């Protein structure tokens, strides 16, 4: 009995660590039952002592904090009064040589990436050096349902992303390897793949194949246990370079709302108090982390507000999102000056949109048009003040787009459109915006990487020029030669932007081309100018949507068939007038007549021309909610540039 009791006290190290029953004493040459079931290594060590798990966790946390501090210290860029030679810049800035070889970057590109966004506040607090660099392991192949990419394809896609795309959204760390990105967040990994696949020559089908899968991951990302900053980065990518919609519903607007609220839920809008939004107790943010969170929040606000503007909605601005002026000022103090300028431009467009709505857009009297002139001059003066601020930034696109957006509200006018003298200024601003995009194309060699903000600006400028050039105003002393040259240049630039036959740039080519060659666009049945917008509730987008309506009336077979199908024996379909239109006619002193055949009200001051639709024509217009258009582009006509 004494011998049996002695043997019973002997146990393997794994069972002793877990305080589990062990039967290794029966035969020490055979693993115990518990280790065999769990496929564990069964060893006996008389010197083994149990390890306290809680103590071990504390040690790991301390080690992690040491790595974090070392990483921040080693990656901070210290100012050097001695200019750094371009050939030595990567080495002196701490950029490893393997980065250049792996990412395919030359010294100037590495320098631009390093200086544009300091690396010390790119990684979330708590990341270790191994996770940052991703180790030396080869890139793993990945699969997303039926889509497979090899390790070499992933490397090429990431090189493409950091070479051409990342500079437009500088919130990513070029030193982090694809394996590390996948470990941090599969959604962010595939979002980067999805964006760079827009122009991936090795597999041109990849972008279309990934669209549905990545968008589903985007909406499920709010359920992920990954760090929220990765979810925010992924959403920013998909809103900056959206997938072509094709036959899927457009989700830009709800996705932008989700981005904003995920960021606010995790305290990014108040970086100085972000620790108060954590589910677990964490220390207050360090200075570097506050910079990182502030700049990420600035990008969230910019992308959200742009999405609202591009969808014809009035966005919430940073003033209404921040809780008090002190917190808002902290954000402005932390982020880069060019980001502050972009936020101010977006804020001006938002405030101008709200003021225009209050002034009235549905049916404008002469006094309202004069009031609109005063409002637009006021906000243009604000843009002039912003432009005077010295900001080290070679973009300037946000200033041009801001000015173009404000001036586009002039097209809501009818009686004072010419007399107010706004058309020459509209032409100058639109041409300058096209010139900027042309200069960008010359510098980059192409525009396939252009974010949605640049394509929208080009579309807004070209639609403005088209509207002016197709009117009788073009013969009243305006600079039509430059306007026409810029309009044709915009079509050629859209060709460089298009990466898919169903994206906005491709559809833009078709619409601009066919409307330019049309003899009916922006004309009433008697051939006179149709100077008033028919779409009047979508703010800046109304100008674009109105042109698309003209295009659909003449060129879209589906719309023409629908119009013919709604005709009855009594005549063409009736147009249901919205409330306020009768008041607008009376106020502006315009005459209206009723056609004897169909009883259609004609409103020269509000609705001009033979625009005849029935109620279903409005309610079934799903294309109003997609990217901008929802028609299959005509490749033959797209190439028929006059």
C-alpha cells in the first residue's frame, strides 16, 4: 500500500500545472490518459513548479508596454537642422532597405511616405515590433469564399496600394507586412486588396469578384472583436475608393453613417477623453496616440461629410459633432494644418447648403434669388479667407472643389442667372478644377488611383461647363473657347479614371458625350433655353442629376419605354405638381398654360419644356440612390468624342 501511495503522487508536468488527475504513475513510459486525449507532450520533471497565470499575464503586459515604448522612441522623427540628402534619406529616417525592395519604392517615394505621415502614430498603442514589421515569414495565400489570391499576388497588391493609393489616405503603415495586416483585421486586409485590385494587371477580374464579399465584410465588421481603428480604416478605404455598384444597391450613405458612429462609439471624436469610452479600464492616451486618434477622426469627418454632399444631403459638421469648443480646438491643435484646412472647407460647404435650404430652393421668387446671391458671395469670401492661410500642401483640390460646390448653387436661379454676373466666375472655377486634375494626371502618369472626391469634382465642373455651353448664354461674351477645351479635357480625364465599365467615370463619359451632341438637351420644345433645374431637392447634386434626367429622356431605352407605356387614350402622362409650385409661378409673375390634349401644366419659371412623367416615374427612380447613374454605358458612344 505504501508503494502504491508513493507512485500515486507522481504526475506529469501538464497535469500538475492544471491540478488534474494523472495516471502516468501506472507506466511512466506511456503518456497519461489526459495528455493522450489532448495530444499534449507528457513529461515528468521532479523540479517543476506550477506557474501562476495571473502573475504571468502581468509580466506579459509589462513586456508589451516596454516594446511599445521602445517602438515609439525609435520611430519618432526628430528635427534635424542639417538637410538630409535624398539618396541617404531612407537610411537616416530609419526606413529599412528591405522596405524599398519589398514595396518597389524608390528613395523619393519612401521619403514622401515617411514625411507625409510620421510612423510613430500609425500603429495602435500596444502593437509590438514583431506585429508592426510582420516578421520575415513569406506572405501567406488567402481565400475569401470562392476568391483565392496567392502570396505573391498579395505582395504585388500591397506594393501597388502603397505606391499609388496610400498617399491619398495617409493613415496606413508602410512597414506592416500583409501577414500582420491579416492578423490585425481580416476586413482591413481585404479592403486594401479590394482597393488595389482596381488596377491589378495580373488579375483584372479580381476587383469585380471581391466587390460583394468585401462589402458584406464591411457591414459585419461592427461585430468584429478586432480593434476599432482597423474597422474604421477599412471603412475609410471603401468610401474613398468605392466598388462599382453594378446591380447591387448603393450603400455609400449608410456606410458613411456607420463609419461616423463606430468612431464616435469608441471616443475618436474626443481624443483627450477616449479612455472614457473603453469597455475596460485603460490609461489615458499618450501624446502620440492622441495625434493618431485625432487625425483618424479628421479623416472620418471628411469622408462622412463628402459622402453626404455627394449624395445631395446636408451633412453634420465638426462643430455639431464635438461636445465643446475646447475639445474641438484640441483636435485642431493635434492634426496637420492641411487637414484643418480641409475640415474648414467641408464646414463651409455644409453651412452654405443649410443656408440655401433656408432661403428656399423649390420655387424661388426674385427676392429669394437676390438673397441667394448675397449668401453665395458671403461663403465665397470665407473660402477666400481660408485660401490665404499658409498651409504646406501641394493639393489645393479641396479649395477648388469647395468654391465649385458653392458656385453651383447659382444654377438654382432663373431670373438673375445672367444679370448677377456669376457665369464668368463659374467658368473660371470649373476650368481651374479641370486644370488641377489634368496636372495631377501629368504628375502621376494616370488617374486610376484617383479617389471619389476628385472624380466628383471633375463631374461637377464638367456638368457646369456643359450647361453653360449648351445655353444661349454662351454667345453673350463668355470665354467659351477655354470652357469648351476644359470640357473636352474632362472627358479625356474621365477615361483615365475609369477602371470598370460600370463605374461612375465610365458612365460620366457616356452622359457628357451624348448630351454634348444632343439638340434637345436643356431645350424646350420650341427650341428656347430651359434655364431652370428640374431636380431641386438634392443640393449640389441637383445639377448633376438634372443633366442625367435630360440624358434619360433622350437616350435611355428603358425610360422611353416606360414613358410610352404610361400614355393613355387621354394623352401623355400627367405631371403631379409638388406643393409650392403654384405659389412660385404667382410670385415670379410667369404665365402658365394648359395643353388641350393632355392637360399638362407648363411652368416657364419653374418647370420648363415638355417634361412629362407620371407618379410612378418618381417613385420607381431607384437610380437616384445609386452612385449617380444606373445605366449600362455605351462603349461605342463613349469613344465618340467630338
